């Protein structure tokens, strides 16, 4: 799986650009705020149908313009694809593969898969549960179309239920609709738990290996998927999980009405991280948490390759500058076997890495 070329028109600070990439390593060099990360963001958009940085598509359109487009020539499973996204202010974005409109963004993942790693991810372990849920969701949406559909349905029902609870004081009759939404949430939630549990199990395996390698075998990393307490076995049949989610909702019904908040469901899930048997979020050093975050992201790539039987495109956005030399070398030694993009301000940070293509970015131009 690789992206061979990228065409941008009015995307971020790029007026009109076409750039060709090497099938192995692509090093994107330039000063800050010149457009290095914007190239990676465009690749992510073609794989997920959304930006990993912007709150809305309008932010992606070049200042002073009303439309933008991103198109990539992609090779997957020995076949050639053209993936395109057209953006327009005030309108819904249009996605297509080989000229055929794509209705759901998750369909892009089967053509182009990406793993994106940025400096903010180095705080993945120290951040709250929402960051680790987002990490699971972004990974699974690319890998499992059924998960993507269930997540969209769960989020839709969650928003509706939240509005019902919020407005129930003024409109008590709204509460009559809660049983229907509770059932829908439990059905969609059982799908989320099913896939999250299995993803975390494989993530724990690969992250454990990566963490041992990076720490020189001195530390053990362990991960544990945490969901609602009534779900005694997240690997159980989805019908069993559904009933357990319904029981959890029932036990929290009074508290939800009193607080006017949706308190029950896998929207509170987390991945517990231990290093050497201790809670990493509370007790680990900065170096330990960075090593664990590295292991998370490299393991994400390994899980993708195991499930999809092909390596995703690995995007490393200025990560090396945030790492000490030992961790830099560790990352560089593990990026083989697929297409990789690395942004940096100075080429000499890449140490022993000599293969690949170097692209220089200056003021929204690849020179």
C-alpha cells in the first residue's frame, strides 16, 4: 500500500502543487510553518475522509478561496486507484475513488490506510481516557467497516439521548422515547466493545514487544481494555454484551435523569497502561511514557498489517525532534517494510537513515 503522487489545489497554504513520492522513505524538510505537516494532513484526509487537525473542512481551504481539492494516485493490492476529495465552503465534501462517488468516508480505508504519529501523541499515556478512545476509534475505523458504521450510529444516538435528558425538565414527554434510544445504544455499543477488546489484545502483544526492545528489556508494558462494569467478559458473544449493557443502563437510569447526562455506555471506555506493574499515567517518568507512546503507535502499524495483510503508510510528523538519540534510532530502525513519510526541520536529525527521497518545502511549494 503506497501513495505514488499527490495533487493539491487551494489546500491549506498550497495554491497548486503536484508531488511524486518514493515507495519507501520520503523525508520532507523545511522550516516551521512552511507546509510540511499540510502534506501529511492531505494524505490522512484521503485515507479517512477527514482531517486529523482541523475542526471543519473550511479550515482546509486556502485563505481567500472558496474551493479546494486533494487527489492521490494510490497502489493497493497490485491495483492502481485515484482517490479524490473536493471541498467547498458551505457545502458537503465530495469523495471519489476512480471517479466513482464514495458515500461513506470509512470506504477509503480499504484503498489507503495510514498511521499518523505527531509530537502530541507522545502524551497519549498521560492524557485522559478520551485520547485513548480516539486512538482506538481512528485505528478501527480504517480496519473494520462494521465498526465505523456502529460508531457513527452510537454517536448519533448518544447525541439524541443527551438532548432528551437535557430538555426533559421542560418537556417531560421526551422521556417516553428513552427506551428506544437505550436499546439502540446497547446494540451499537456491543459492536464497539467486541472490536475494541480484540484490537486492544493485539495492540498489547505488539506494544509489549516494541516497549521491551526500546527499553533494552528493562521494562514490561501491559495494556488492559476497560469498559462498563457489568460487561464481565468483553470477548463474550455480542448478544451477551448487549444484555449486560442494558442492565448497566437500567442501574444508571435514575442518575441519568437527575444529572441530565448520559452516564452509561462505552463512550467512557479506556485503555489502562501499566509499566513494570505500576499505573503509567500516575507513576511513570516522562521518558517511560514517551517510550510507551512510541510502542502504541508502532504497534498500531503492526496490528493494521496483521489484519489487512499489507502495511499502511506511516506518517511521522516532526516526532524525531522530540526524542532523545536512543529513541530516535529505535524508531528509524523499525520503519522498514512499507512507505514512510518523515517531516523534519534539519536532515541531520535522521542519523543513519540514508534511503529514500528528500523533498524540500518552502512557503507552500515543494522545491
